[in-house]
C-alpha cells in the first residue's frame, strides 16, 4: 500500500461490520488487525451480555489500554487496523489526543434496519442486540473521518478505503 507507519481505526456501532471490514483491510494491506472488543475487561463483557449499556466510567480503562496500544503500534511502526466503536468525540480524542496524521478514523455508517438484520444473524458475540438503541443514542458522528456506507460490499469498502488513503496519506 505504500504507507509504513499508520493506524486505521474502523469505527461505528455494533453490527456495522467493523471487525469484518478491519480484517479484510488488514489482509489487503498487510496490516495487523486488532479488535477493541478483545481489550474489554471481563466485567464490561458481562455487563453488555446482560443487556446493560456501558457508561463512560466503564469505558475509561478500556480506552486507556487502547490508547497505550496505539502508541506502541506507532512506536514499532507498520500498518495496524483497529476495529473500535469509538462512539463519542471524547473517546476518539482519548484514542488520538494529538490528531496524529498517522491515525485515520474510518466511520462505517449503517442504517438501523441493516444493523438489526446483522445483529440478528450474529452468533456467539457478547454484545446484546437490545443495546443497539443505547449505542445509536451515544453515537456522535465524526467530523474528521472517512465515511463509508456499511451497505456496500466488502471489496467495494476495502477498495474505497485503500484508494482514499493512498491519495491523502504520506508514504
């Protein structure tokens, strides 16, 4: 892809396809892929599984660990893709406090019907689909992100992101 040191954060609500897109983008670019869900403490996972939405207090330690990981990835170098809800502007600021040009947010935007359909088809995930409303209420759409439509095919999304990043990022 030409870029040597970058973190792409695929963001959006649960069911938008962040992990699927993140894995495909990582495969296409040779990047390492990380899912922010894997960084949640067990207490957060249990809370969501029981149908209780996380609050800012619950998310703070999780976001701090993600920020530390992003710093490490940038120190090591290479391409990294992180699938992370990053629902609020404050959360995105924690993940990228200096608006580092080596970090790009990609907002995977989806309409509610598509989200409901996808969440209904998903098995084995700790996220309780009843929490979708709380995520949609929490979501603050980003101002400084590449916005892509979750209804597009996976190859279309990956190609769109790669094309955009090659045009806008330093190599």
